[in-house]
C-alpha cells in the first residue's frame, strides 16, 4: 500500500507542478496544495479552502456520477455545495 501511495503522490505532485508552471507562464498567480485523505475528497477540499482562506477553488470534473449530478462529478458537486468561496469546475 505504501508503494502505491508514494507512486500516486509523485504523480499528483507532477500534475500540480505542470499546472502551476502553465499558469505562471500565462501570468496567473496560483498556489497549489496536495492533501491526502481517507474521508470525503470534496470535504477535504472544502476544509482546506476554509483553512487557507481561498478566494477560488478550481476543480476538474468528468461528470460521470449519474442522474443526481448530470453536469458535475461527485467531488465537484460536493465542493460547489459546501464551499464558502466560488468554485470553478472545468470539464
């Protein structure tokens, strides 16, 4: 399990670094965080955004969760429902 966690953590860091570099190359100020959780991903995102006093949450979404969330995936829908700041869901 630890080997899988380390591999996923490395892949996540790489994705965040590439996204941050892309934003910075377009003169967009961005801060990224990677959080590991064994609970609800959307609530972990909301909790961190509250703790960090985030001005905006940007999430990718596939929207494949079924009827109740036709437009958003469950993580994005949870963040949109509970976040105290704006949430930008990108498909």
